């Protein structure tokens, strides 16, 4: 299927992150406006910026993939010493912070002296679901501190909280920003081009394993399903083919000729 975006004129410079082929999707036939600026950031997102006119649009062919992953029971925390982990997957900022003393204490209470990565991730995932409840979704990203203090948050807060807990014990993580299909997506005729109106914004987390693969974690979906608020499947390592990933990571920097812009996340199109 083809996804098409037509940025609005008169709102300033348009910013977005072009979707790429990854574990969740296959992307091809990307068309961007002539003269648009692109660059890759530290998370290898391809960021695009330009001033739209009435005839320009962005389009790409998109196929969602089903994801099913497991964690080897043989992996331990010591196995991370065998690989080089970029520092961007261990955060100490306002959104994700594995060095927060309250987060460290909580994570240690949950896992005790456990060293097996599969058990640590599973325990903290289940703790996140039991500790938080899904409330008050926003367009932006709730920081881990909001989730920790209020215990009520949205998919972003679930992700920043779980990421902080995992990082506090030495497990690298990153956020995944994108969208999931809306119910009416399935009712659309196959020959009609889709837009972002066919998707809900969504965020989840991934944990880096010692074999350099990423393990997906979506506790908010599982919480909503267990409380009868959603029939959407997936959560711990297994996802249906229902996602469009836009970007990875947070605290995104976009340098331009005029100035350098900083964004908590890049998910929906931005205008500056």
C-alpha cells in the first residue's frame, strides 16, 4: 500500500522522520519533494525538512510485518561486556533516566540479585503493567518521572518508565515512535492511498540484547487489553503486523543552516 502526506502551506518549515525498512515494516519507493533537506541523526533516523508548497507531497510504499522474538535464557548481564554499546542507549535526561535513585531502588527491589536478562526484562515488564495505569494520552512524550510520581500515564510514559528501569540495571534501551492502525484502516479499499489519519500515534520500547538484536516491549497495549479497553495483540516480544515506525530514540537534534533544532521526539509531522 502507499502512504501519502501532503504538508500544509503557510505553517513554516516542515520536519519529519522518513520511515525505514526494519523489523516492523518494509518501506520502498520513497518520494520526497525536490530540494528537500535530509540528514541522518545519531539513531540513524533520516530527518527531512523543507518549506511546503501546494503541489508537493511525500509518499512511500509500506508493508507491515509481524514480529515474534524471544530472549535466550543463557544471556546474563555480564554478556554486555562482550559488545560495544553506544552511550545513547543509556540515558540521564528528563525523559529517560537510568540513574535516578528512585528508579534504581525500585528496579533492584523487583529483580533482586537476578542476572539472567530474560528474567530481568520479564519481571520489569510485568512490574510496569502492575505499577502503572493507562490514562490521559497526549501528543508528546510523558517523562519517566511523571509515570513514577502519578502512576497514571500513556504509552509514552509506560515506555520511558520501563526504559529507565531497564537501563538502571545495565540493559540498553531505545524508544520506538510511530503509529498503529485505526479500526477503519481495515475498511479502506486496497487501492486508496492511506494517510496518517488511518493511524493512531503510539510509542513503545526496545531492549538491546547481547547478540545485538532488539527485543520489543509494549506494556501499555497489554495493560489496555487486560482491562478490556483494546483487542490489539502483542506486548512482550510479539507484535501483529499493525505498526508504522517513524523514528527511534528521543532527544533528537536537527541542525539546519539557520539554527539547530531540538525535539523530544519526532513522531507526527512538525512545523517550525
